């Protein structure tokens, strides 16, 4: 089971693996730079070596970064788009240097016209992949569907991916965030099987490479991104039970981005133990409830 959390990299990325070990994680997500600043940085070989060495001392088998929140690969503003491509390319290079498996990225905001934004997003991905070859897989994250953001439907993510150069198709997947899809109008509570069928039809389950397991502070279809502790929000326990017992998702890395409260280690440990407790002795992926 590949299960973990977004882990703080305060003090440097090599500090993250011991924190992941402290919560018993087998999957880990980090920021490789400050997510709310444009300032870029390279990963020095000593830093990368220390990270990889410390990682081997843990049970973590799946690693991922989340890119900067400032990046907008779909922007019609040529200056912002160029800056976003530069930042995104540098992020891909850091991921490759650190040996990370996945890079989770929010699709951009189209600002002007949706189809044009989809095309710009794909063109930006193609440009960045050409500049930053490697094995790290880009995972476009589902969004809540607010404003001019892209990626709130499986079909829209499929449209972006369809425009990615065939040479790079193997490097693109999606990240399904449970809070985001529920807020966007996918009823994981009332129609889990239907949501999974729509995902399969639009993208194919092989494109699902990462999951973010988050409950929601807001109601179904709210189009708001407010994460809550597992089973303490509007989703409740049931969808997470279904996910943890769905053998189609068994090898998909799952990380929580739930509130940390006063004690990050204790809260994350409690959430991961709760998720593990949902696993049945003999998983039945299509069982109701």
C-alpha cells in the first residue's frame, strides 16, 4: 500500500524523508521550493545525494513534488506564461535531480477562452518536456471548477492530454483529489461507482497515477477548495473506505493534504492509521457502503 502525506521540507528537502518515516509513510509529497514565490533554485548534488540517501532509510516507495501555485501554463499573458514555463521546466529538472517519481500540477487558468487555454496549457507542457527530459511523470490535478480554472472535469483533463505531443504521452497522468472532485460535482458519496466509470471512460484508469485523499469542509458541488480531516467533512468515511478497498487503485500512491493541527506528526499519523483501518481482510472493490 502506497500511502502517505504532504511532508514539510523545512530546513531543506533532505529533511523530508525522516519526517515521512515518523508517520509510517510509504508515499511522500514535498515542495522542492517555496510554493508561493517565483524565486527558483537548482538542487546541488550534495542536497540530491543526501535526499536519496535518507530516502533509502525509509519505507517510502513513491515520491512526488507539487509545483508552485503561481504557475499558469494556460495564461494568455505572454509574460506570465513565459515565466510559468520557465518555473515549470525548472521544477521538472529538480524532480529529475532528486529522483522523484511524479510532479503534481494544477492545470492553468484560461482567463480569456476555454479552448484556447486548453491548447496553451498543452503547448506549455510540450515546451517544458522538450527542455527537461527525464522520467518524472506529470500528474495534472483535478480542480474544483472555480472561476476560469481548467481541469474540473475528467473530459477537460483528457482534452489537455490529447494535445500533448505523442512523444511525451507516457510522461502524463492525472492526480485525483477527492475534495476537489466532490466540490466540482462528482458525487463520490452517492455514486462512487459512477464517478469511477466516468473517470475510466474519459481517461482510462491507467492515467490515474496519484491520489490526494482529502475530506471537504464545504458541501457537495460547492466549487470551493477547503480540505478537512478524513471522515470529518462532507464526504465522511464511506468514499475513503471504498477507495482503500478498490483493488483497481491498490498501487496508486495516495497522499493526504489534510489540516495538520498543532502536532503535524501526530495528526498525520492518526489520519493514515484511520485510512489503514478501513482496509478489509478481503477487499471487495464493488461493495456498496
